[in-house]
């Protein structure tokens, strides 16, 4: 989504257009390489590790808030990354991600405790909306 927003704001490069058209379900290494090419083509510096982590956290929040991801998938994606965060909205979002709703909230939907999952998902969505700035 960030690549599409950057394209919409007038930035343009072949790698950025390619990245903007991706679903986000591709391998992380493939997307990281494409992001690096896009930044190079645009003449933008590559972010430090902590800054890249913050971008990743914000992108997860934006995708969840926009309905492009579900809470369980967002939590699973987040646990593949580190735990660096600064700022109240990021801390709230990460705290909700780290706090499981029930014994197996990331497992099969049939194994979830429905009420616990509903409450956790609502809290996660609220935190995502705050972080997404909406």
C-alpha cells in the first residue's frame, strides 16, 4: 500500500510500479529486494533497521485498517519481525498483537474462542486505526 500511495503522490520508477502492483503475499526477500531497487531508482536512502521495522509495523496497521488483512494474519506477520517500536500508537498496536486472544487465536478459525477473538480483533483494529492516522 505504501508503494501505491507513493506512486499516487507523483513518484515514479519501474521498481516502484512493480512493487505497487504486488499483493504483499510474495516472499519477504523478493519484496525487500524490490523495495531496495525502488529506493535506489528514486534516489532515496535505504532506512536503518529500526526505521524499516517501524515502516513495517505501520504498513501492517494500514493494511488491517483498510480491510486488506485480517487480525490473525496481521499478528502472524508481525511475529516474523523484530519487536522494535517507538511512540504511543506503535506501542499500543504492538501490545495488542503480542497479547493472544485465546489459546489458539492464530490457528484454525474453528479452534478460536469466538468471544475472546472478537474482543481482541476489535482492540487490534482500534489500535491499527490510531496508528494508521485515521
